[in-house]
C-alpha cells in the first residue's frame, strides 16, 4: 500500500479542516482549535510534508528550520487506518532529506517515543522549555 502513497512538499491540497481532522483522528493533541490559527502555523513553517492516498490526507509533518544547524519537528501525524505501514518512517526520511546537515529536535509523547527510538533518534537530557504562559 505504501507504494500507492504520494508524498508532497508544501501546502498543496491542505485545508485547516483536513489538518484538524487528521490531528483528531491520529490523535495528535494540539491546543489550537481556531482554523485560522492552524493555517497560520502551517504558513509560518519552513517545511510541510504531506502523504496522500486516493485523494485523502493520510500523513502530515511540519518543521521549523534554519537550513544550516537546527531543525525542529513540530508535528507528525499519520491516519490511524494506515499507521504501522511505514508512512511515518517515510515522512521522517523526507524531512531528513530536506533538512540535511541540520540536527532535528522534537518533543515526543508516551505513545511515540519508541517510534523515534526505532528510527535512530537519541534521547537528550539537555533540553529546556519555557511554556507559552
Ligand atoms: C507515531 C506515528 C507518526 C508513527 O507513524 P506510522 O506510520 O504508524 O509508523 P511506521 O509504520 O512508519 O513505523 C516505523 C517503525 O516504527 C515502529 N513504530 C511505529 N509506531 C510505533 C510506536 N508507537 N511505538 C513503537 N514503535 C512504533 C513500527 O513498528 C516500525 O518499525 P519497523 O521499521 O521495525 O517495521 C503514528 O503512529 C501517529 O501518528 N501517532 C499519533 C500521533 C503521534 O503520536 N505523533 C507523534 C507526536 S510526537
């Protein structure tokens, strides 16, 4: 099935409603429910990679990068009906290809930490965060 999935770069085909449906189903919890805010997040991202199967959005990844040293993977979600088929891994490969030479940081969740470990990511201890407040 994975060979029938088309991977795209950019916002083509995306709508806030499609993004929010995928987040809800994956699930990927994001404290944003206003459609214009979701769209702003995507417009302001350096890189968006999407996966499509038979016209349906089945995967999404969003990255902020300086293109030289550092990249931050903000979101990664795969439609639950097609999870476990290699789409998430391929999306990470697509991101790494486009952010080559930079280190890729991300926040994980309990359900996805083993996924990143499986893909060769290293857990770091020296990260700090200020909440949005
Ligand atoms: C995490 C997620 C993106 C993985 O995508 P996916 O398409 O299901 O993953 P893949 O099929 O590409 O899996 C790649 C490898 O990781 C393994 N894997 C996938 N999800 C895993 C998980 N939750 N825990 C452990 N291993 C996992 C697969 O078995 C596969 O291993 P293999 O190479 O030995 O076959 C997807 O499950 C998802 O959208 N989850 C909900 C949202 C989420 O948690 N996003 C991450 C936010 S930080």
